[in-house]
C-alpha cells in the first residue's frame, strides 16, 4: 500500500511537469532553465518527506521486558530504579522501554543515546513530564523545573540567571556565604568530641544561606532561625513526596481517589510554603513602605525578594513575571538547593572517611594554599585542584539526581534506530552512564585523580555525555553556579579546620536509598576534632 502511494505521488508530479512543459511555449529560456530545477527540488523534498514517514512507520519501539494489561511492567520493577535500569541496559541495550501502568517510559543508558536526546533532538525532548506532586508544589508548572519549554520557561531561567545567580558574584552574596560557612564552623567547634549528622549540618547551612539570599533583609534573629527549622521539615517531606511512586501518575483513572494520600500531603506542604512566602512578601512590602523615599544613598539590595518584587511591578514584558512565578521560583531554590547539596556533601565526606589517604591529600593541599593560621575563603577555591577533583568524583559516583529530571517527547522521534512515540516519558540514567566500564576505568573506585589527568575538560556544562551530573541542553540544572560555590567552600572549611572519625562501634555504610535525590541509606555520623590550637579560627564573631 505504501509503495503504491509513493508511485501515485510520483505520477502526479510527472503529469504536472509534462503539463507545464507543453503549455509554456511563450516562457523565455531563463524560466525554462529555472522552473525545471524548482520542480526537481520539490520532487526530491517530497520523496524525502514521504520516505521519512515510511521509515518512522517501519522502525520498531525500543526492546524491553514483558508487560501485563493495565499495570504494564510494574509487578517486575525493583524499587531501586537506578540499579534496576542498569541491569536492564545490560540485557536490552542502551535504550529500552517499560510500561509504568499506562505510561510508556523510555530509558537511556549510554552517552550516545543521551546525546541524541539531550543535544541532537533537544527541542523535541525539552518538555518535562511532571508528576501530580510536582504539579501541586510548582503552582501548576509555574517554576523553572516543571514549566513547558517556551516563553514562560525562558523568562524564568533568565530571571534566575540574571537576578539570582548573577548577583551571587556580588560582594553582598559573597559576604552571606562567608557568614554562613563561618557560623557552621563555629557550630561544629562547639560540638567537638560529639557525633554530628553530617548531612543535617550541611542542610542547615544551605538553608540558612538560601533564606538569607531570598529574604535575609526581611527576617532577623530568632524569627529567621525559627522559620528555618520549619522549612527543614517541609523540604524533607516535599523531596520524599516528589520522589515517591504514585499510583495516580501511573494509572490516571485512579488519580481522583488519591489512594496513597500523596496529593493530600503535597497540598498540605504546598500550603505551608505558600503561607510563608505570602508572609515574607507582605513583610517586605511593609518594610519597603517604611523605608519610603530613602533611596538616595544607592544602597545595594539586601535580598532577592525586593529585587523580584520590583521586577514584578515593572510590568513591561510580554511574558510578565507574577507573584505566582516568584513563589514557584522560591520553591525551586529552597527545595532543590538544600537537599541535593547536603546529600552530595554527605557522600563526599563518607568517601573520604572510607579512603583516609584522600582526606589527608585534601588537608595537605589546604595547608599549602590556605595556611595553618587562616580560614578558607572563596578566593582559595580555584587554587585547590585536588579538592575540586574530589567534588567531581563524588558527583560522578553519586549523582544527586540519578535519573535526571524526566523529559517528555513532544513528537515522535527516532533515537538509536528506534521510535520514541510522542508523549513518552524519557529517563536518562546518569548514575549508570557515569559507572559504565566501557567509558570509565575502574568505574566503581573512588579516584579523584581521574579528573586531574587526560585532555577532557570534565566540567559541569553537559557537553561531554559521559559526565552529566547536572544534565545537559535546554533544561540543564540552572543552579550549577550555586553548587560550584557552596559545596567545595563548606567541604574545604570543615576539612581544613577539623579531623573526623567514626563513633566507636559504628561501621561506614555506603548503601543507597533511591529517590528523586539519591541519598545514603544511613546518614553519616562523624565526630570532629580541632586540627589547630588557635580558637580565634573557630569562634570569632562573624556577625
């Protein structure tokens, strides 16, 4: 049938060409030269278009395990998806399909297939495939993470890059980071000799920094600390809910029943966040009114809430920045900026305690660059290549988001010789790619030196698809600059000023707990000991 269709199309084109030739006796020689060429170009283009359609119809879907009616592959799926998908890659190859209930899911497990989706066909796969919990917490996809790719998404990323990440390079934000890091040093010093939950300590540091950035000029003292403690509880619940398998996402007909109660819990957490954001906005507006006309001293803005409220009031852009966007953006920053960074810090400290020779190399580098009588400052970070290699190796072996954030195909597309249908959920198994023995030598070994040799740049730009801890393409993580600043800064500070050991009778546990963020199953508990005798390095009043 398809071949007959092509023959009929060719016949019509030939008839049209013959008609033109026979009825164009009065056309000059120039036209007789140009128009046949146009017909040839048209005919070739038509045949290529038809050929592509026929090829797409003939190419099969990716291979994959068997499925059952309605539930698909669900009865066979291991909850630890990143390792389960890695095993399926070994069976079916670098691209395979699964049915999550009624949803077709395509999983990629090689640098080559990742490149086809994240770069070669990035425009087709630029949209997200948000879960119900994500829709709730993002104010209906009004944030950077979940918004459909288009003018609104580009506007949000521009606002984030220009007004937040860009301003992180100013003296005000640099001072905030220094203040929070040194407060963390002081907190740890006051706990010398007692066990500390490493991930929890880093979470508090990041949360304090982020809330200081967002509305530090609005709240002060005990009020800010109290809000921070509440935030920690809510952020942890949001991360759990967004990463939890929800039967309503897999079988949409059941969504109205909310069988697992995930929608109800997410709405409750979202309302709490919304209440806090509304409170901060109201307080900032009142503060702005009281400051009134005191603008002549050209003071630099103390927080981003003021900047973004001013941006909202300008109202001169085709895609306006609204209060809903502001609150959704704050949710992105608070939720993503705290948990992923604290989790990566937990993994880095765990790996160095497992390999004390690596921790010793980092400390020796710090003593050489920083000195024994000084605290680490951000200006030291570019001169700490081994420390930065430790951070990169941690993100290789333990990427914070192991399957990246799901994408959805906006149209059918050919990937690695298979058809990925329109509307498919596409997952990139960064965890497996970054442990692939065909790509990495001794892939399961924690070896920072691998990032100090060779010609590869090994940065976080997403241009080398062997190493994509922050993703790639149009939807690459916009918070890379924040992670690049804070993670090595806190890590360097706590390694320079403290030695660390495990509590008596406690064994080091490197087992993983899968979720949208890949955490340690057992958080690291470690005991700090001061490395230097000068108390001024630890307890100066940095306020």
